[in-house]
C-alpha cells in the first residue's frame, strides 16, 4: 500500500453500494485504491466514478465523487492510492 492518502469517505449509500469520497489528490479510472478504517480494509480498481451524477474519467483534488464499492464503508474511512 502506498502511504499517499488521497481522500476520505464522507458518506455511504447502502441501498446502491456507493461511497461518497472527498478527494485531496487527483484520481482516474483504472487506478487502484485502498479503503482503510477501523473495520474496513479492502482494495479495488476504480472502474467508474461520478461527480454530480455525471460519469467522469478523472477527478481533481477537492472534488466529491461517487464510487461503487464492493462492501460497506464508514464515514471518515481513509482512501489511499494502492
């Protein structure tokens, strides 16, 4: 795992399995990320992300993105570049 934290989880929508992530660095489709928290620990490849319900390929620092995740995440879980 890289030590570079690129954001944190601000919300989780369980009915659709989507995490809202506040980015502190640029993230692009195709990159791998790791989500880590008190009870959360998994790695995924970013296959699709949205900003304001619009699909985007790249999101800049400061953006709030929606990301489909395979399991539950919690508010303030850290997001790292993997």
